C-alpha cells in the first residue's frame, strides 16, 4: 500500500524567516496560522524581544494551503522571506 503520487507531489514543505512588527510580537500568529490553514509548523530558530522578533519556521502542507497561509501572514504585516528557495 503506497502513497498516491499526485497526493505526495501536492504536499510540500518550505522554510521561511518571519519578521514580526512590534504590534504582533505578543500575538499567537503561528498558532493562529496552523488553526486557520491545514499546515504543520516547526520552529527551527527564534529571537523575540520586547520590540522586535523573528522566527525561522518550517511550514508543511498542501501547496494551496501553504500559499494561503503565507498570503495571510503577509496581509497581517509579517515580513516573509524564503530561506530555502
């Protein structure tokens, strides 16, 4: 019993660096993203202070859900950089 190739190809993962504006540092943005969209997150590195913060995050999921999640982050004002293009 194997995985359907179409399903396997549609499931992907990316690594991104998220830089948060001051007003979003105290909000559970990564948690909200994972509950709103069908993605799995894994924090690889982070540095969060009182007035600035960034997270290097692995995000996995179906490509369409990844796109929606990244668009949502951007719409909130989170700066998104792909770290493994």
